């Protein structure tokens, strides 16, 4: 059963579309393939979880855009929120 989603294959976080308890499997579709990983923490509905390990200082990517910088190492399956992400928006003008 799918209980999370990503929008862009560049994303390194998925959004929980229902509450996911620690130890449950988070399942989402990426590039047409179903992907599953264990939730290492409780994930509140509409909150994010890491789909892969994210190193401190690395961009957090949601909807294909940088939404912040990891303030510490984040393991795949961990909750991604204000406690481990520093606010930082990608400079979209520099992409043009």
C-alpha cells in the first residue's frame, strides 16, 4: 500500500500521505517503480521522510527544488523537518 509520495525523481524526501509509525514500511512510486523503506521514526501525515541518506550541508530536495540544507546527517527513513533542516531556498534566477 502506498503511504507516501514524491513528485520529482530528484527529490531526496517523500511526503507521508497518511501517518507512518516507526518500524512501518513507507512505500512510494519513483519513475514508475514502487520503492519501499522502513520508517526509522514516526512520520506525521504530510511531513517528510528521507528517501536516502542526506549528509549535513547537503540540499534537501522536494518537488525537484531545494527547500533547505540538512543541519545534521539524516538517515534514509528518518523524519525530515525543522529540527534537522536549515531554511535555504535555491536561487532560481541563477538557473536561467
